[in-house]
C-alpha cells in the first residue's frame, strides 16, 4: 500500500491536521492518504489535499519518501502554491502551526520533527526518511538516506 503526505506552507506557518482517525489519532500530521490504483502520487496528493482542506494545489513538489521499518511507502510533498479557502475536514481539525511548535510539540506525529525542515527547504534534494518502529508503534530509530544509497 502506498500513501502521500503533504505539508502546505504559508509564510512561517505549516498546515497541520489533528487526526480524528487512526493511524495517529489525536496527533498532528500533514494531510494525505492512500493512493488509489489509478492515481499517480502527484494526482493523489492534489486530490487528498483538496478533499481534506478545500485548498487547490497549483504546484506540489516531491520532497522524498518515508520508509516505515525499511519499506518505502509514503511519498512526501510540500507546497506553498495553492488557492482557495480552508474548509472543515472530516479527517480532523486543521490549523496553521509555527515550525518551532511542530519541532517541539509532543502532540505531533513522532517522526515529523526529524524531517520537516528538509521537506520545507526546496533547495534540499529529496531524501528517504527511514523510520523504525517497535511492535507497540513507538519510534525507535530514524535515518536519512539519499536515493542513490538505496
């Protein structure tokens, strides 16, 4: 199963979703979802952002992949080029958060502080963010790899 995750940035703020559903229920995350069989990751990202936020992406930039226990499964995108009005989401509560808050809050999905700065820095090459988790779902390790090393 493959997924997308997108971080929208407006000046110093990043749009985050307080998830109302598993996985990561009760934690702040980017927006995204499961890629359908007939979608590209880019198409999925645009669809999921629109469905979950009401915002229309004019451009999204591929920023890498998240690997969970060594299996690459989440395409990560970022965008500062979108339009529309933020609408309530069935997925949870949407809110614009400062980067400093994202980096320090215990209410954010545990792996996000490890990669969010690279993802939002469009001068960085896309990378693989390899996250190791215990059987209980606790983050136990994190490595950044270049695509050339995998």
